[in-house]
C-alpha cells in the first residue's frame, strides 16, 4: 500500500480514520469508504447550484421536464437545510444574489435549521468549554477537509466572506437549539444579516416548527415585487 494511502489526515476515535487520499476507514461496524465516495460541502454546493440552473432552465416552459414546464412557479422557490446542509443553502442564496448568477429562479426564502457556522475565535458560550470547541474544530475537518476553519463556507460573517447584503432571497429564518454549541453562531449570523443592508426580512426562532409554519406566511418587503 502506497504511503499516501496510509497517511492519516484526521482520526475521530473510536469511530473512523480519514486518510490523505480521501479514504475513510470505519472502526466501528464495517469497511472502508473509497476516496471517490467522499463529497465535501463545496462539491455538494456546486452540485446544488447546477441543480438550480437545471431547474431554472424550465422557466420559459421549454425545458426537458414536462412537470416543471407546466406546474412549477419559478418565482416562488424556497430552500431549506439543517446543520451543514444549512451552510449549503446559505451559499446557494449567495450564488442566487450574484449579478452573473443566471439562475432564472426567484428564491422567496431560505430556512437555516441549526446551521453549522463556526470560526477559530470563540464567541458567546463557546469559550466556556474549550474541549468541546476543539471537538467541533476537528469535526469540521471531516465535513470539509479543504476548508480552513474561518473559510466563508463555515464562517459567512468572517473577514474573508462576501457581504451578506448580496443574499439572493427575500426572507430568511434561522433556528437555533438552546443547548447546541453552534447556537451563538446562528445568533451572530442573524445579527450580521440584520445590519448588512440586505433588503429582506430575517427572523430567528427557538420554537422551530411553529416559526417555520409562520415563516411561509410572512409579508414580503415591497422591493420583492418590483
């Protein structure tokens, strides 16, 4: 076995080991996941963006999927995701807001359920348990080995990220869990989006199901209809 196949990138004992060639060895249960089976959050985000482009290609009624041509309302699109999938949803909305995005869909709103936002400098309650913070730091290396801990993919309010004012939707719901170590990042995102100059409506929620139901009934800002 070549050296690159045996060199460790990260180990999360007693559950698995991740090698530098992308293989993941499960220590409890079964065998090895090959390198080509791993998709980072960046790869998944790009796949979802391509998916939105494909969906938007039906907006004139002449796409390859008859169901989308005849029944989809491309100006009433909602996106939702939890944990790291919420990060993907955020980045999809940022891509939709880019002037050269060309998505041909109108994203009315996004729901970020307990997003996996993080950063190297502890905030809020994170500093009270540095061992748990170190655990989350290590776990992110598994979610996205190519992203440093302050990359905009995980820290959208960091100094290297794009302005949240460019978010390409009209409403955002951010939910956090009271005992989740990630909760302060969700609050920080909410505050940063509120101050960014973004023209939409943002809500925060702890009572998740009730707020999500209310979210779809929110009044849109007047700019949304122009």
